[in-house]
C-alpha cells in the first residue's frame, strides 16, 4: 500500500511539474510574440527585454538588429541608453546623502546651488518630484541645433534656471530635465565627488551592475547598438549624438536590461536604501491644493485594479526605454529599444505586464486642439508646411529630407479620418498633445508640443500597433 501511495504521489508531482513547465514555456512564447510583433508593426530595429518574477530574473531575450548596415543581431549583453530612467539613480543618490546626514529633502536648493530663481524657496523634494517650476531645457523628441555643441551643468542652469518659474513652487507638476541637473550638482556639492563616481560607488558596485556606462561623455562603443531615428515613416537613419554635458544627471546612463533589473529587484526587496527612503521615493507628491501628481521621486507612481505600479520611461537621441515595477507582485519588466520618438518600449513592457497580471489596465485620453493638427498633417502630405506655424527649432527639424520622408509617408495612405487625443499636459513651459490619427486601415501616432504663443515646437509621427 505504501509503495502504491508513493508511486501515486510521484506521478502527481511529475504531472504538476509538467504543467508548471508548460505554463512557463507558454509565458515565454507570449513574451517573444509581444516583442516581435511590436517591432514588426513599429519598424523599430531592436529591443532587449528582461522580465522579473518572484523578485528574480525569469526571462531575458533580445530581438531584431542592433545595427542595420551591416546587420548585427541584438543580444542581451548589449547596453542601451536608458534616458530618463537615469533619474531614479539621481533621486536615490539624494536619498543616500539624506541617510548620511549630508542634506534633507526639505533643504532649499540655494543651500547647495546658489543664484537660481527663487532658490531660497524651492526645495530638493520639489526638484526631484518635478513640482519646482523650473523650465525644461529639453522637451523635444529630437536634437535641436543648440544641443549639438558641448555644454556644462552650470551653463544649462544659467539659461533655464535663472528665468522666471513657470508656476509657483508646489502648485503644479511639470516634467523638467532642468530639475535633475540641479540635483546632480547638489549631489556633487554634498558628497564632494563627481556624481557618476558617487552613484557608481554607492549604487552600481553594491548591486553588481557592471555594465553601466556614462554616455554623456560620448557614444556607446561599436559592440553596443547603434541608435536610430526617422522622419515620419521614412527610412531609419543613425541618430545624431547630443553634445557633451546635456545628459548630466537627467539621462546619462546606459546599461544592459539585466543590470537595470538588478536595480528593480533591489527596489522590490528594499535592499539598498533604508525603508524610509524607499517610502519617500514611492510616495506620490501632493500639490499645495491637495491634488495628486502621480509622481514620487524619480518614479511615476500609481495603481491599477489594486496593483501598485512604479514606472518610468526614457529617451535620448536614438534610444527609448521603459521600466515597469509591480513591487507587491514582485514583478518587473524592462524593455530597451534603439530608436527614438517611438512608443515601442512602453508597448512591450505594458503588454508583458498585462500577460503576467491580467487585471492591469492602463491608458486614458480626451479630445482637443484637433484643427491645427489636421491642418499640419494635410500640409505634410504635400511635402510643404506653413513655416509661420512653427518655432525656429521645429523649422530646423523640418529640413528638406524630413519633408520628403513625411510626404512619402502620408501621401499614399489616403485621407485623415478619426483623430483621437490620448494625452495632454505641460512640459517645459509648453503644452503637449498626443494623438492617434487614422488613415483608413493605417494608424499613426502624433506628438505635438506648442509654445505659449501657439507656435509648434514639435510635430512627430510614429507607427502604431
């Protein structure tokens, strides 16, 4: 009787193990399908994807080509620029310095960086949460002419953080890279060392993040992916590199997807910072009127159907990225891509997260400001634009090559039908509007930024799933 029971138990365990293995295989197949289909529909050259389950790396794969001519397949060991996901490390460095007693989040920025507009009123917490009022120096999804030359952090602040604030500190949320340049200088003043050296010593080394590179000093080496951009749905072209200094503390990091997941796992397990610091980082900062900002310190914070979500996207010239953490579910998804001004990385990470946690539902939108958008789309289909509608930077972007690629993209697909706005908000003293434009069976994403005088600073089209 014992032998029969033992045999039955063994068969049951084998069966359950087979089911679990089949489920794991199915999930990995679905992850591959999401990544491959997104690249195929968007035209993005490659993606490096890593998935964490139960606070451990569960799956990693790379898709597409890291380089196009000659074709070089993407590999998981390659480093991609992570853009503004870098801000998490800047915020964590500030929190480490608070733990060291070198500063507090409620200190005024003037204590460390004198001479800024109302620096004796704006707090470190406000710059880390984008509630300071300092205007963004780089909100475009392209490299404007002024960013092609070398700069330093102090020069950026002289130009953007000494002008009047866009709003009273603490009264609005407006994403601004300028805030994190200020934070980077605070780190250097409080720690007594270069910012990259501090975060390498206090964050990357303890977490064994060995692949991290500082791309503010130059391009990634040839063994890593090439970054690409395109005008509308025109051919992919190697992306220009920002001048040295423009990415300082706001978007200067590149790494493998696996190393970024080491950081995400440390957030899930709370292994690097003190619990109070993690709480500060992940708590939504409230505005003075009590309304929410959906942002903590270097992290977007929210929830969906009872699941807490921490996330952030990133973009620099030639690269976009997305990192999504479900800390209570012990799940994290990273997607890194080598094309700018596209949503592929966020589409991949959200798609995978929904597979792992089907209850998740993200996304919202409204409708506004359609007339100008329709007008510009109709002009671009002819390869000509009314340049009086655009700023100097946007007119520089719409060069002869750009107009040709936009016309080749739009002319063959027919008349514009439905135009649905998916999001709107403030950025760098401008208003942004994101749309999905339908042309028969073809859909394109539209990203438009407008200055206060109504001129268009950015108008970029991308492929949609």
